[in-house]
């Protein structure tokens, strides 16, 4: 049987939407993960979403999304967590 194309075309849009909500919040999580909050001052620029993703990859940190509570948790000993609006 042939698969319906309609159902497979919806998945990327849902993934892109989730990324649109998560990526802007990653820099705040990275500040918490790296303990740079104390180092930041008024003139320091916060990390970008791209820098946050690079850091997560370099440190092999997985992110776990809970759709019920809409939280994103870092798979680290401290389990840093952010809420996705």
C-alpha cells in the first residue's frame, strides 16, 4: 500500500516549530551549565544559540524535552532545566 504524503509532510513543520521555541532559550541554559553567570557583566554579550549548540555538542550533553511540563533538561549531574513557552 502507498503511504499518504500528507502525514509525512507535517512532521518537519512540527520539528521546525519546536526548534523555533527551543533555540532562543539555549543561551540561558548554557550560562547555567558553564557557571558563566558570575563572569558576565553589562558589556559581555550572552552566548548565541549557535554557540550554545556548539557547546552542547563539544561536551556531549544531551537535552531531554518533556512535553507534559514543557521543560528542556540537560543530561548532566545538576540536571539544569528551562521551561519552553
